[in-house]
C-alpha cells in the first residue's frame, strides 16, 4: 500500500474561503483522512472485466402505449396562431431582466 497522504487543512480551508478553529481543523482532518482511506480500499478492488455503468442498479425506461408520439403542428401553423412571430419563431415577452 502507498504512503498515507497528508491533507493540508489550512490549504483546503483557504480554497473554500472558510476560517476554522483548531478543533474544527482536527475534526475535518480526521474525516478527510477517513474518506481517503475509503478511496484506497476502492482502488484495491479488482475491477478487471467489469463493465462501467452509470448506476448501481439496472435502470430501464418504461413507456406506456399512450406515450407514443402523436400528431404535431407544423411551424407555419404555430406561427400563424401566435400573436407575433419572426423568422419562423414565436416571439414572447422578455421575462428576465
């Protein structure tokens, strides 16, 4: 196993722009070292042949028969229905200042 990494709590606190007391530094240092220990355990696991995935559980998208695409209006119909249009797009009032 590699040498246990040292976390510079003052450097991390400076990056986060927070002031820590000595007691908070000791507590957070211990917690961050524990987290790095868990990462070392994960690095020790043999994952050869394991396919990467986005989730720990199988996720299937479930579609109902009602979820099939139906008829839609063409752009020309929608721009005719709108009070104002420009360049085949519907013009709406500005909502963000």
